[in-house]
């Protein structure tokens, strides 16, 4: 009996043997018999039966005289048949999982690197290079699974620059040294060129920064001498260049500022500091 031989049950459904079967020859008056496994031709609960007898329609199709003598019957119930819809893994599912993996891991790695940097350095995010070096999916296209797992490795290259180096660069371009009355708040650092030369990284940085300062320190001091804290704040608020004022008087119990210029110090800082 060849593989996929058909068995027709009394329920009108076709079942097939998945493997070739050899039926023993008749011994005396006892017909040969063998126990085989069958599978339903199609999915569906209609194929679940508790008992049945079977004929072999292939023998009848070929006009074989064995059709009337060869029969089969169930030894155990046939069950497990079902029919429904299910999801299959597609190329888009795998591509989407890889994209999500890259996005998630890229953020995790970058945040980890940033947290490991000291406050003396600035991470050049636009010079960050990341690539997935390996990616493994627990399922393949066409698999019918509710979920699948992914794993992989990512290579990340970052460049960090000392804040002092950036400040020196800004000072050299502006001609002004940072001090009590002058300063900078860095807004953005753009990397226009990045390459290798003699084993060293070469890049061109474009730094945008807000310059803040206030000339005429003596004039500011003169405006607050002998005034109360509230009066000094109100006076300095008249200056459009000043957005916020903090006054500290020592000793703290005093409510008025000294009348001597040498006892008053004015410090101008940017709002980002």
C-alpha cells in the first residue's frame, strides 16, 4: 500500500496513510491485517470520529477484485481535527522586528554611553555611528506562531569632545574670554566631515552658541548701592538685557546693600547655566 492511499469512512470523509504500508498475506482462513495511522485529508471537526469502517476507493477506481475483500476499521477514536484562521510570519514582520530591535538597542546603548561620560565632555550625537552586526530570529517566514523572539549585536561608535576645548574654540573665534561678565551657552554642535587620516579621526565642527554678557559692570554696581533687596531687583529689572536677578546679602540678616563699590560683586550668567 503506497503512501497517501485513501480510506473512505462511513462519514463520507477521506483519510490517508502518511507512509507506505505492507499488509501481511492471508494465513489459512485468517486475513492479513496491520495497524496503521491515518490523517484527515482536510482540516475540520467533521473528521473527528469515535468509530468507523473504511473502504479503499482507489481499488474500486481501478476495478480491482480486492475492493470487496479489503476493509479497515478504527482501533481508537480519530480526533484533533479543527479549522480556523491563524497568523503566519511574513517578511514584513521580520523586517519590522529588526527595525524595532535597532531603534530600541540604539537608544539603550547611546544612553548608557552618555551616562558613563563625565560632565567635562560633550557627546557629539551627529557623529554617532551604529550598525547591527548580527540578528537572529526564532521563527522563519511562513511559521504560524503567536510570537517570536529576536536577538542580535550592535556596534556603536561615538565621539566626545572636552567642553574646555569647545570653549577655547569659541573664545578664539569671538576674541572674548569667558569670565564673570561674559559667557556662552552651546546650542548645537554639527559634524560636517568625519574621516580617518594616519590612524586619527579628522572632523570639522560647527558650533552654534548663545553669547551672553553685560558690559559696564561698574554701572550695574552703581545702580544697587545702598538699596534694599527689593529696590535693587526692581532697578535691575529695568534693563532689557537682564531676565532674572538674584541678590545675596552677607550677613543674611541685613536687608540693604553696602554703600561701598568694593563690597559689591556682580556676576552675569546665562539662563542655561
